[in-house]
C-alpha cells in the first residue's frame, strides 16, 4: 500500500504529534496534566537519587527534559 499522507519533515511531524497529544486525539494518550505530574515525579526522584548517590545521569527526550528542568 502506498503512503497516502503528506510527506512532511520530521520537525513538522513532531509538532503535529505534540499538538494532537495535547488535544488527546488518542483515547490512550497521556493528558498534559498527567504529563506535568510525571515530570514533577521524575524531578523529585532525580533529586532524591542525587542526594543519595551524589551524581545522577538522566537520559530522556526533549519535552520531558524541559518540564523536569522547570520542576527543579
């Protein structure tokens, strides 16, 4: 089957996906409030690990990293 959707660049698809996620296009998608809550929990856990171990490395993707930084 041929791909019938428009051929868009990766950044355009990423923005499209984020907008659709914010509007909860999929019934299984995480809401923005749930996403922020998850970022807050990650920030708290990273702080706790840092206090316990002195050094923590976290590898995530762009948007969650930005929200974790905001929560910190």
